[in-house]
């Protein structure tokens, strides 16, 4: 039975809510960020492998493209490590507030990658986002290291999103994600081997961490990704972008209700975050009207 637009929209928001819950798990899981991402990518790769088997998707792609996707997977791994580390040294609200500024870096980096002129509208939106980041930094100076790490995570997320754009029309999104998970897992494994990062305790996580990791790897990564791909068949790119922009809002609200006072921020933080989110929401609306 064909899914209606309304039902697809509800499922899309469920996906975004799950993405927002990823930050909650980042705080609940006690292990270091690099160990967490190693497990996440391993579990997600296994989950995506099973999904590809069940759906009978083609696994084989040209070797050259395989290596490129593995390389992008390294960027994904670096982004996740920075993202979870930022949560651990600051908090969820600060990290998600900064992550929502990705549009700024996309407006700068995308023209460089694709050799096109910078859009004045994207530049103007970027100016407002800079103002929002400045307010967050000014009022939450005690989290300055966390803010800087979150900015690094945002730049890395922008880079792998731009790089992925070259492959989404050539290969199935699940297949792309599968090879990227393998690439990230291999990259972290090599790093840990070289730096003697593996230890007996590394492979003996607590029962609670195992439970949270399974949710992170299977529900928040493999399942959410597969579901998002499915509902995108019924929704326009514009609707999907607006829905995904809700991730920081869902995440910050969840963090406040779950962790309470530790996630309560200053008025300046919320003002800065609202400026960033308003800029991100208004951008596709203004751009759509301008094209019309």
C-alpha cells in the first residue's frame, strides 16, 4: 500500500527525533568518544549489511569508487568523534546549537568543491549564523573548548555531505553508507592499533553501554537511515530539509527533559541558537520564493 504524504511526513519527523536522540546517547554512554564511534560504525555496518542482504541490493561497485567512499567514511568517523567529544566536554545543548550552523560552512565550502559562484543569499544567511555563534560563544565562554570542537564537527559534517553529493545519484544511499561505515571502522581500528589504543577494557563495555550502543548503531544509524531513504520517495527535498532542521530543537528539548538543570543555559545561548535556527529555516523558504 502506498504511503500518504502525511504519513511520510510523520515518519520523517520520527527519523529526525531519532537523530536528535543520538546526542542523548552520546552523554549516556560512558566510554570515550573514539571507542563509542568504533562500536557505532561496527554495529551500523553489520545492520546495513543485513539490510542489503534482505533487500537483495547489489554489493559490488567499482574499486575506485569503493576507495573513495571508504575515504569519506574516515571523514564521517572524524565528525562523529568530534561531535561526541564536544558533548562530553560541554553539553548537548551547546553542541547541537553549534551543529545547526552547518549552513554557514556549506555556503563557503560548496562553491569551492564544485567551482561555482557564491550565492549572495547564502552569504547573508551565513552572516546571521556567525552572529548566532558569537552570542553563544560570548555567553557560554566556560564551554569554549567544547564550542571549538563542535565547530570542527560541523565543518567535517559539511565536508562529507558535500562529498556524498557526488555519489547519491550513482549508488543506492544504503550502499554508500555501508561502505562509509566500513571505511570509518577500519580507519579508527588502524589508529588504535598504531597508538596501542586497544586494551582488555576496550572490549568489555558495561551492560548499560552495550544497550545504548545497540540503540545507537541499529536504531539511530542503520534503521533511521533506511527509513529516511524510504520516506524520501514521497517527500520533496524542500520538505526533507525543513524536517531535518528540527534535529537541534528536538535534541535540545530531549536533553532538557532528561538531564534537567545540567542542560539549562543562559538567555544569550538561546538567543544565539534561535538566530541560527531561524536563519536555517528561512533560507530554503526565501530561496524557493526567489526561484519562483
